C-alpha cells in the first residue's frame, strides 16, 4: 500500500520530537513491501524552527548517479589529421616555402622536427610535412596531459581543444603514439653553449694569453655554394664543399673547443674572439688545432667533412655575439 511521507517528518522523528500539527504537507509517496493496517496522513512542518539540532541528523552520500570514469573501457576518438607534403627544389629557402603555403618559417620546424637536428636536411628532393596552420605537431607520449602540453608550449588548453582535427572531446583523453596539433606554438631549438675563455685558460694552466679579434670576418672557405641560410630552425649557414677542403679561421681568437661534439655538430672547432664574438666550424673531417691555441684570421684550422648530423659534405658555420647566434650573412655579405 502507499504511505504519505515527507523529508521533514523523518528529520523530526530522528530528533526525538513530535512534529507540530498545524499544517499537513504531503511531498512524497513511497511504496513499501510490508502491509500497513490503515492509511496514515502525517502532519509535517513547513520549515525547521529555530534551535533545531541539524547537526544530529545523518549525512547521506550517494554518488551512484556519477559513476567513476574507467579509462580501460572508455574509447575516445583519435586525432584525424590531413597534411600536405612538399618536395624541396633547388633555390628553396624556409621563407619561400612558408610564404607559398601561408605559414611561418617556424611552422616548418613545427611539422618537421628533424630540421633542427640535421642542418642540411632542407636540400633538393627532401620531403617536408606542411601544417595547415601555424603551430607544432606534438607526438603524444605516455603521461602527457592537455595541461602539461599547454604548459610546455605556452598555449591555452582551450585553443588545443578547439582545433577540430585533434578530435578532443570530454573527458579529453590523449593516446600515446598519436599526434595533436598545438595551434600557435613554436618548437624549441636547442642551442649548445661552448666552453668559456676562462674555462679553457684555467684548464691549460692559465698560460694562454687573451687575444682580441679584429671585429671583422672573412669567409672560412672559398666556396659560395650555400645549401642553407640562417633561420630560426638553423642558426648558421651551410656551404656545400668537397670533403677535405681547408677551413680557415674567420677572425683572430682563441680556440675554446676542438673535437667531437655530441649534439649533432660532429667534429667541431669553436674560436672565441675575445670581444663577445665566437665562430663555430662544424661537420669537419679533420682538426688542426687544440683548446687554448691562438689562431689568426685566415689560418687553416681544419678540413670540411660530413660528420655528425650531416646529409652531405659541407661546412656549417656560425657567428655568435654574447652567446646568441646571429646571421653570418650580416657580417660576410652573403
């Protein structure tokens, strides 16, 4: 049978008090399994009077309507990207390619991270991925979250979710070994820091005198066969050469590094010019100098090669000012 009941009646009964009979409110109908002799209508209060001991009432917790998320059973949509590809032709530069597709040169790096690892990759017949918008194509790794990716690239989570082909729907689960596009992001480029002059002088017993360069630079090789120029993803110029061609010091200075570099440069020479400038000569096949040695502008210090992250014989040449890479063509007049 049916028994009229209300929430406040239960509250009064639990408190050990009889409810006032002034009004009758029937706000719930409960079906019970046990028969009751007569139908009962209960007088209920319309409000809790002052001083009622609410703290004595039990607190009911029921989360049955919100089941816990089970990542093992939930299967969301994977990203669904469509990209153009482009094959580099002779005379192409990052700026020309980017302008052709309406993106920034940095976005070439966003879709092709190896451009920062292999300095001569932007050569004829190389195939590049062209992203549809400016940003970075991020490889999802175990443990990645939208928040961690947002923090890494400095892009709001909402922008990542809003990019349709990422297929991100609540609860926004990411899947390792897939890729999501981070709109507006720029991929970081690692810049290796050579040893300082003070470090080299102390390691050589402090006997190496400080020498200051002329402040002007000459081409380290006779060739002008540039295979890649300076841009965000490539902090120097590449000059195509026959392996074994002599490489000269671009200005007078002290050698601070001469040997194998583990960050892709291969055999590398660094000359500190004592005036804030440094020059780097990479991918060499031979080295003729050592750390702490003074070299003068035009001295042969090594030979061109194809070592390290290199896809063909060439010289990778950098000029840095106060530790920051600068475009060598500003100084050489490429």
